[in-house]
């Protein structure tokens, strides 16, 4: 029996087979899954647009038992209808590169093959990505602020929530705070060790913004803004934290940074 859900295509593989398209999808109720759409690379295929990178689509899925030997469930996309394609991302190379990084990050941090009865984490990851791509494509928010918000909230939902309330060493909540990326904790200027002074100090308004993104109501995440001159500090701290927590880098992030 087919399962109908919606999802965002976060990766496509077009070098396999002649006409099929293999994709990675961040779905609303099962997290990140792998699937194939038969004939989707054909010009007249009904699934062509709906299975391209960045497409948010309504999907009809059936499990493919013959492709489950690696421990990951595989699905066949029987039907796909595009809901939104984020076409604007393809007109700006920096936006495109950053959107690809968001997708690679989601593939690493979002739930994978999640139990459909515990779908809250999957739904929040999908909503975060859709909102992030919306603000990135429309330019309604500073792209570095969007990047930091996606990194902080996605990692927090994945179980890597930072402690942003007070200094982890003296419990003060003021005094030139910096975020320790490995520990995921704040340290004030009085407690900071010599080797930690390379970390960016977070201005009070930047730290308050980060607290709101991590701890605040989901619907308010992208409503919080910072002056453009503060966005770089937030983005730097969030990126250091994200990479340290996941213990890896991302080729798409390096490509984005190479254009700056």
C-alpha cells in the first residue's frame, strides 16, 4: 500500500541508470529517506519537476524490499506532484551554494528512516528547511542570519542543543561571552583561557538572538532579526559549533565560502 506524504528533495543522483532518478528526501513523517522515481529523467515524465533538487513535493511512496540489505529502507516514488520548486535559488550562485549546504546538513543531522509514530522531529526539520530556503530565495533576511538559524535549530533538534544561558564556569550571565564549539557552552571573558581568545565574542544582542533561535517558539525563529553588521558574528559562532558537534566538514560549505 502506498504512503502519501510531502518532502523536500535534498539530493538527486542522475548518474545511475538511463531514465530513473534516485533521490534523498527529507519527508514530513519519516525523516530522511532514499527513493527512486522510475522514468523521472524523461522529458515528458510527470515526476520530473517534482523530483529535482530543492523541490517540495507531494509523494506517493511504496517500500522496495529488494533494496533494504544495507540497513536503510528504500522507497519507490509511484507519483510525485510539485508543491514548490524554489526556482529563485538557481539564479544566484551564492544562494544556490548555500541552499546545497543546507541540504547536505539536513542529510547529516535530520532523523533518518524515522518511526512514523514519532514524526515530530522530522516535521520540524522539514519546516525549518522550507522556511530557510524561502527566506534565502526571497532575500527577505540576511543570508548569513538564515544560515546561522538553520544550523543552530537543526542541531538543537538533533540533540546537540547548546547551553546559552550563562557561563559554564562561573554561572554569570554577562561579561563578554563566547561559545565553546566542542563543549557547546558559553564562557565569559573572565573565565576564558588563553587558547579560547580566538573565539568570537558575542555581543549581547547577538547572544540574545541565538537564545531565541535555540529556545524560542518554532514559528518565531525567522522573525528575529539582527543588524547586518552583527550577522557575521552569529554565523561564525553557529558554524564553528555545528562543525565541531558533528565532527565533520561539508564540501558544499567550502564551496560557498570559496566565493566570498
